[in-house]
C-alpha cells in the first residue's frame, strides 16, 4: 500500500511539475486540494504529500487557509537563484573535470543524444527534464554530496523560473552549450568547463522575461489530463 501511495505522490508531483515546464501552469495558478483529489482519484493525504514536496522544491507556495498556488518568482529571487547556481556549478564542473571517468563521459554523451532527440520531437517536458538531469549528472561526478544537494534545490527553482518566464520556443538549455561543456570535461579542461558553464547559465538567465500572467483555464486542462471517472 505504501508503494502505491508513493507512486500516486510522484504522479501528482510530475503532472504539476511538467505542467509548469510545458507552460500550461502559469505563476499564481491555484491548486485546490478537492479538485486534485478528484482528478487523480486519491485522498487528501496523498495530495498534501505531493504539494509539500513541490513546496520544498520551490515549485508551489502553500498559503495558510488559502491552499496551494504555483510560485511566482520575483526578479530579485531570479537574480539570487541564478547567482547562487553559477557559483555552485562552477565549483562542481571543475571537480567533475578532475574526477569523471571515460565511462562517465560516454554516459553523458548518451544523455546528450537523448536530449537532442527530445528537442527534435518537440517534447518540451522530456527536453526540459533531460537538460536539468545533464547538469545534475555532472554534479554527481564531482563527488561532493553537499554541493549536489544545494544544486538539486537550485535546479528545481530554476526549472520553475525558466518554465514560466522564458519566451516560448526557446530551449531550457542550449544543446550546443551542453556539448561544449562536455567537450571540456573530456579534455580534463576544468577552467574551460567552468567558463562554458558560467556563460551557459548567464545566457539562460538573460532569456528570462517576467511578463507572463496566470491563466484562467480549468485545472484539468492545465494539467493536460482527464478527470478520473
């Protein structure tokens, strides 16, 4: 039973997270617990666990006596998140350049192939997820669990910011920029990898716009699912 509850938690989490990345869920969109229970055919305890994890990752805000809404990052928060992420990722990619094995590099090449395929079939949620995973896989190769934990939180917050504020049609991460970073890792060029990573994240931040407003469509439509009968 616990495994089923965990699976339901993640189904709700992924539906909402993907709804943000695919731009169906705008900042400020309300996430009423009763409606989520009906849509997913689960009890409130399951919905609350999913919303609590989303709140921990900075994707939603839980308002006392008012329910959950998709978070609305401010310009200042956006600046601070990207500033922190650049600092953390520069350190991580330098360590990864020193510690990654040939097998690790090959696995990252395969990751880039999957990212490229998702991009060309216009699968925005998969594309965005693979782009984030590329950064996290590099971070894991650095061998510093504390920095990796910090980056996990920052990537979640960046995913929200990019998903709701980047102009439509842009990649969440530019594929060629990922390739340049990986090429440096393969050459054990730590400084080059850090420079490319820094420029990559600066470019991503520069594409952010904060003019999008919450939508008015039904929650079922925004999540891209049909109600459970």
